[in-house]
């Protein structure tokens, strides 16, 4: 999968076993890499994001009903300009606020679901400044007007954007990127005639094998565009994903994008201390926006118990002791992290 995010190549991640199994040891890390940042949260092998487009009310409720019991959080790519429009078939803002509060992501799918390459041509003909240069008034409303409206209604600007019908060019992409750090450019179409349970399960297996990140694109469950021929097959796929929870990090598109961008923009400085290490995590990114903790992998085999304390923080950081390593989840920023262990 090619997502438009550059990703550092640090893929030393080993298979994280499900809670009940004994974790498998991984290859020893290079000498100077005592502490690395895992490619995915929890040092899982791969990522999976479910993204659901267009925000039709019926589909939203059907998907919530089937996905919520799994505990997976998803991304809803919505068209904010259609919600209070004349046709009342879209999920209302109050419901999106609930989904956001429940941990789902509300992403931008354009104000009106316009085909942006066509809109750009219209703009170039109709909207020009005094020098005859296009001002892209329509595109600005489609992208940034929608961003403002989501911010107003949800309380936070959208982090992610997915273009209606995927139609963009480089200039449009630049306009999107100005206010949306993550752009969903390549997604697996779920539902419709070409989708099957066997295929989707195989996509997931391949994603885990390649330590990749799969982004699933859904629209409808029982009826509507790209509905599942047999909705129960999607339930079965969710069960399959759940069975792989030790290997794949299932999270909204923007959450995994934040993780990868933050990981790429974070410097790790390690100093040994007695029975442990002191770690400084520095980033230039705004962790108010990039608010996704990263998993530090401290390659220390044979640890029995470990503790991670952050300078100036009251509570210790979450720690997981694995046969070959100690894992600590932390947000970059000031406050050195001291991890100590006993064997
Ligand atoms: Zn769409």
C-alpha cells in the first residue's frame, strides 16, 4: 500500500503474541540500537484502518452496530456540507460528536463530495484575481470550508482527508496538505461485487507479512453504494481481524498516520543508568496535534519487572515486559523517561 506518508524504514518489529501466548523472541538489534521506536504501536507487525465514506445515516448506524462490539475505532470521512442539506439522509452532527467522543476519527471528505479535478477547471474559468490567476474559490470552500465546519461542529479540525472518488492532481493535493497532515490516497475497496471474505482475509495476512498498513474503504453495509453482498461476511472478517489482534494495530487512519509521522519526526537519545536507561524523546512536531504516544522498544532480554517514570509526571508510563524487550508507550516532548528493570 502506498499511503502518502514517508515512513522510516525501521522495521525491526517482531511478532507480538496474543496475550495468552508466550512472546516469541526477535532478532537481536544492532549494537548501537539499544532503544528503537516501534513501527506500530505496541510493536505490532502491521496497521489496519477502517475508513467509512460519505456518512449516510443508515450505513453509519449499521456499521456502528457491527464494529462497536469489536472495540475497533474507525475513521468516518464525511461531507459536512451535506449534513444540514435539503435531503436529510446523512448522519447528523450530534451523532458525529458522539462518535468522536467514543474514539472514532471524523475526517474530511470534501464539503459537497464534488469531483475536485472538475471543480478546479470551473475555478480556472470563473474565479481569477486582478492578474488573471485563478483564485480557486470553489476548491477553497470544498477543502478548507469543510475543514472549518468540522472544526466548528466537532471541536477539532480534521487531521485526515480523503478525496471524493479519489480524484486529485498535485495542486489539489497541495491545497489539501496545507491543513490536513494525512491524505488517504490508496485504499482497499470493501463491499460490492469484487469483495469477498477470503480476499479480505488474505489482504490482511499479506499486510502483516509485509509489515504494512492497510486502509480499508467502506461505504454501506446492507444497502447503498458498495454494500456487502453478504453482510455477515464482513462480520466474519472482523472476527478474523480480532483473531490477529496480537499482530495488527487496528486504529483510525489519522491515528496511525500521526504515529508514523511523529515517529519519523522524533529523535531518541539514550543514556545508560544503573539497571536501566534514561531516554529523551525530542520532536519539532506539535504534540497537541500529533498526540499519539509512540512505543519505545528497549532491547533488553530477560527482564522480569520494569518501571518507566517521566520527569515531572505523577503517574508511571505504561510498560510491557516481553522476553526480549521492554516496551514503553510515551509521547515525545520534554521530561526525560527513566526505565529501570530487575531480572
Ligand atoms: Zn465518497
